[in-house]
C-alpha cells in the first residue's frame, strides 16, 4: 500500500524539492491504483490514495490523463536511464544486454506497455 503523506507533508509544498516529492507521491499513488486492473482511476481516487485533497491534485496535473502521461514518462525515463548507464559501462554491450533491459523495464513492468497505448 502506498504510504499516505504525513500530516506535516500535507501543508502546502513551497520549495522545489517539496513540490517534486509531492508530484512523485501523486505518481506513486496513481501507479498503485492503476496496477491491479490497468484502469485509469479518477483524480479523486488518486488524491485519496496519496492522502491529498482533490483540489491539490490540480496544482500538479491538469487532468487524470496528464497524471498517466507523467507516469508513462517516468517509466520511460527509468528505461532510458538504465540503458544509458549500461551503455556507459566499459563492458561490451550486446543484444542479450538490450533484451534484459527491455525485459526489466518494459515487459516485466506491468504498467509500461498498457500505459503506452493509452
């Protein structure tokens, strides 16, 4: 279960780090709700899962679709970060290495491919 934001974290995020943490908490909640049924829950459900007011959600995302686009972008970023880290290593890089990265970040990650189709 996603940890709800603590009471002290429910206060308005002011600095960039707090805002980034709040945005990540929203994406974590959306991912948790999306996972089991691969269905896009509404903004109110994501807000409740994150322990936030529904109105707070709109400070970070304009719609539920923008939440799930950001979630897919986060998945894609993690894939490319893993790929770049592997390419920058001194070891040889082959098709098996690429297949392993694709498997880990796209195939085994239940939400990656379905979200790419939404």
